[in-house]
C-alpha cells in the first residue's frame, strides 16, 4: 500500500511538470529550464531534474540541445493526436447514423491525412441502390467536397504550398478495402462552372464554402454521383474533420444545396459535441 502511494505521488509530480510545460509561458519561450520549472512546481531542482530525465527517456519531454530548455515531447503530441482522432470517431458514429437516416443516403466522416482526404467511417444508405462506403480510402482533396471543407480554414500561404504539391493528385490515391461500386471513378472531373482548375479557382471555391457552410460536388470524382460536405470544428475552432453525404445524381436532382444545408447542420451538431462554441 505504501509503495502504491509513492507511485501515485510520483505520477502526480510528473503530470504537474507536464502541465507547466503546456502553459503559455513555456510554449511562447520554446521551453523552460530546470530552475524555472522547479520554481513553478515548488520543488527542489535536483528532484525536478530527475523527473525530467525520466520523462525524457519516455519521449514525453524533449530537451533543446542549445538552450537546454525542456518542452513537451513528440511522443506526447502523437498520443494526443491518436486520442483526439479516436474521440472524433467515437463522437461521430451516432451523428453519421442519424445523417444517413435523415437523408437516406450514404454518410462519411473524413479527415485530412498527408495532404489528402482519408475516410475514417462510412454509414451506408438504407436504399438498395446507393453509393458505396469509402472507409480507409484516400482521395485527392481538390477533387472532393470533403477536401474543400477540410481546407476551408487554411490561410493563402499554406494553400499555395499545399496546391503546389497536391493540386494535381489523382482522384483515388489509396483504395483501401473499398467495395466494388456501380459508379466509375472519373479520370478528370466533369466540366462545371466552379470546377477547380488552378489555385485561384480553389481559393474562390473555399470562399464560397466559408460563406455557405458547406461544399458540393457534381460528378467530380465518380460518374453519376453528387455529394455535399461540411467542416467539423473542435474546441479550438480548428477544422478537424468533414461530414459528407454522397448520393446517386438521379435521386438528388436539383436538391444538392438542400443536402448541403442538412450536412452543415449535422456538422454543427458534431462540432458542438467536440466542444466548439462558435
């Protein structure tokens, strides 16, 4: 019992050090030295130094070789990222199911991964004739409304760098385990008034996405398929995902904007579940 209490106390001290390194002072300064950390946690610097060494061995803190300042480690950020994505998927399942039921079309949860769009989850339409699931499939962001929703909060400089690398990627980059589809993937998008042909066209389209709250697609990736996507925000007001609904064009007809508004409403609800208050 006594050993258990010592371990608990040690863990509490470790967490206290990590919390100090997560404060604005440490982040803005690029890290803190042992003396400053010891002062903030109110402990002897020798004890703090041993704590930092242990945390460093675990990859939870990094030490700058020049300034000798400590900052939160890369492993901690990796764990946080996996936790955030897991929480996103867990929160999204109910919203996806509801969205598929309301629209009676296939709904997807997408994230930006490696500059393109990865579908994490799909909820199939209850209709016998429907678009397929895309779980585990990576598609070109410029070819999909989900990609444009995910890029909608990027600044012009970042967009320029991204477009230079990914603005001409093929439609489907990694097929994953996508089931056979009735709808063929197009080599190039069908010509449309707002087609993405260059960086200026992308910037203009992202402006429309921000104004409307959703993006649409009319046979850009698959022949005979339309889709609508909306950005999902987390508690920091950053776009972390996109909700998407895809459907046979013959069934949606002229109601694509109505579909977009429904998807945007679902994305707002999911954003609220993730702590977004905007």
